[in-house]
C-alpha cells in the first residue's frame, strides 16, 4: 500500500497553511492547483483533479472564514465549509484517497476555563463555527481514513490570500509606523503558527493516525498578551493598549475563550505543538531576517 505522503493534493494551497504545507513537503510529489483549476464547490472540477493527480492524500485548507461575512451570509458559509467538504470527502473515499480538512476553535462556545480538548462538546455561537462543525460531521460519515484538524488564530510570515497580513504582522507594522495599537484583552485563544500546524499534520499522515486533532500552540493567551509578547520579542519599546471586545462592534458573536489543548496527539504517540511563545519567537526571527 502506498504511503499517504506519496502524492498530496492541496485544496486552497495559496492560504497560510497551504503554503506552509508546500514548504514542509518540498521535494515530495505535491500539487496545489489554483482555484481556476480546482474549485471545491464544483464536483466536476474535483473529479477532474482527482483523476489527473491521483493523490494518496487530499488536504482541504479552503474555507469561507471571514467571520462577519459568514454571519451575514450563512448560506455561503455552509455551502463552502460544509456541503463542499461533504462532497470532497465523498469523492476522496470513492477514489481511495485519505482526506484531511481544517476546522476551527470556533466550534466551541467559549464558556470553558481551561483549554478545550478534542472530546469536549462543541457548541458554536456563530455561523462560521456552526458551518465548520457541520463540515466535521459530514467528513466523518464517508470514511475512517480522515484527519480533522482544529486550529486557533493561525498566523505566518506570509499574508493571508483573503484577509491580508495576519494579526501579529499587522499590529507590529502599525507600531513600527508609530500608529497606536488597540487589542482586546478579554478574548483568549491558542496561537497556531502555520509551519507548526503543517508539520503536525505531516506527522499524523506519516503514522496514518486518523481522527480529530487540535494542532495549536501549547498554552492559552489573550490577544492583548499575544501582541505584547510580539512587541517585546521584536524589541519595540511601545506596548499595545488593552481594550474590551466592546471597542470593536461585531455582527457575529465570538467565543470569549477558545484555547485548545490536545489529548489525541499524545494518545497517538505524538507530542503536542510547542508553546505558543516559542513559535512566536521563531516568527519574529524569520520576519527580521533579511530576504
């Protein structure tokens, strides 16, 4: 039987995790066609890509993930994050390919006092989280050969193809330009460094350890404390101003606490991702390194 990483097809390869996966799999047989060639919402496009590339593993990193837009257009959120994922998982099962798809900490309600484990009950409070949870359930019904990966606040040195610069890059740029920076201090998460997430999925694939996993930086931190740590590591004398979520009115409700921990990784014989501050330090070093 071929190993899972013999031929990898990435859906949404221009995103942060998609690019990190391509970098981590450099030298391997990896295809990451543009949306014009592989559109997850078009079954004919998916079928053609599976026929052309004959992957052993398909990794879906595509998503409709702008939380405000999801709340305003839930039909689009469910079309991309649930129904398209359902069809993609079914097509992979029929083609004999394993399937990996990315989910979110927003499947949780935010009333916890310690990081959520994989087995904790999901209770999304917005359309984005609900659509991603639906995608999880629909994935599971097709084949046991799947990976469902939840992340939290993904960031990387490269900007998001949809959202532009990631949060930490944006606030650092604002501070360096002498602009005031205001960051919420009442929302807690587990920052997920895209290269670490990519390496985590690769280790799971190498072991064929199928299931649901949390791939997020170890520990829990508020967005304000995360930004403060980034400023310190970057050697900036200024500090962000702490504000509450009320300072940024939103159509969508967000969980006040969505930090993640993994019990499934140790159960599979793998270590959780490294502490979030260690990963942030690497991000800062890479950002400051001359091109």
